[in-house]
């Protein structure tokens, strides 16, 4: 069940997202970067194909809800990461789920995309000391909140996250305010005259 159902979501801080990404590897890192830097939903990230990525112009053509195809800019560390992973003539899913043959110990591709990377995200979060409940959508929420904190215009955020309504994008104003309040609490915890 997504943590977005029924309770407020506190996004990851810049330090937390950096720490989380620093311990992920291979396909898991790529998928997490697509969800954070690209603001992609889980299925959009797991089903992304090389044919939909324009590395030269820094754009991903995302097949979103309702089958609509929309361009999304490739931001931050995602562009050099994808360029490093890309091989000439690559086609098909960017990330293909792999299994280990128990008898031989060899890894083999299933030819299918990942269903999710929840276990890896959660174990990696624990490894770097993140106590927040992690799910795929939290990376997208963190992306939207980071855009708001970086003073991107709401219309730009709406376009990058492919929201049909600006009201959906408005929630990031509230999330950014929650984040700032949470960060401000650290100062209160550090300097308190009541101690």
C-alpha cells in the first residue's frame, strides 16, 4: 500500500536522496534516478525503452497515464548516467530484470522489465540511516518538492510531472512547507533554552 494514502508524506531531504542514490547500483540506481531526476512514476520508469530516450537533446518521451506521450527533460546526474549506460544501437527496456540461476550462480535476463524495486529501496534506506518509510512514489514526491524548493514555476512543475490539473501540482507547495518546517525543527532541537 502506498504511503500517500491517508497520511502526509514528508519528502526526502537533499542529503537523504543523495545518500540513497549513492548506495544503489546498476538497474536499481537507474530506476531510482528516473523516478527522482525524471519525476517518472514507477511503471513509467520500469517500462522506459531506449527508443524513447533522446540523449542528444536530453529528452525522454514518457508514455504516461491514458497512453499520452509527453516530453520530459533529462535533468541533473541522469543525463551522464544514461549516456554511460547506453550502447550503440540499444533497443528495448533500459532496465531488464535479472535472475540468478541457483545451480550455476550465473545471472540471466528475463527480457521483462522490473515489477518494482521496493525491497532494494527500503534496505538501502536503512543502510544509510533513513528512517522514513520509502516507496517508489516518494522519489517522485521528493522530485516535485525539490522543484518547488528550487523556485521552479508551478506551470513548469506541472509539465515536468505531467499533471493534468494545476491543483495536483499545488500539493507540492504544501509538501515544501512541511519540509521547511521539519528542517527548521532541527535548529529548535539544536538550540533550546528550555534544556
